[in-house]
């Protein structure tokens, strides 16, 4: 469902800069709705034991979140990240994999 494209901005001496453009989804809204619905269901169930209540909420929240991810509709617009890449063993890779992973995760989740 998600789409992504890239544009090569520059390449020189084993280093390249690309811009990655990706659709995204509102992860904060998915999380909020999953938690709210789980709490509402737990409140309606009328638990008398607090631990049972919490266990129910965690299970319902997890299931709600999984269902939300499976049926998420991507945005019509997109987010962009700039990535500096370098050649490692004849393969172009992000120069800072941790920063790339973080930036990509934030972009796909609709953050920033």
C-alpha cells in the first residue's frame, strides 16, 4: 500500500546524496484509537480485579493496533528525507544506517 521513490541529487567519489520520498500514515492516531478502544472495551467488561483489567487492555490494545496496521490507508501526499550513501563492498548503503532508519521510520509514521 505504501509507495516510495528516490531521486539522485549528487554523486562524487564514492558518495551520493539521494532524496527518498514516501507516503505515510498517521501512526499517532492509530495508536491513540487502539488504546482508547481497548480501554472502552475493558471498562464495559466490568472487571473487578485490576490485574485482569490491565491484561485485557494490553491484549485488546495489541490486537487493535495489529488490525489498524493491516487496514491503514496511506496518505495521498508524501514525506521526504535526504540520505547520504557510500559504497560498501560494491553496494550503495546509507552512510549512517541508524540515522537513516530513524529518519525513514519517522517519515513513514507521518512525523516531522
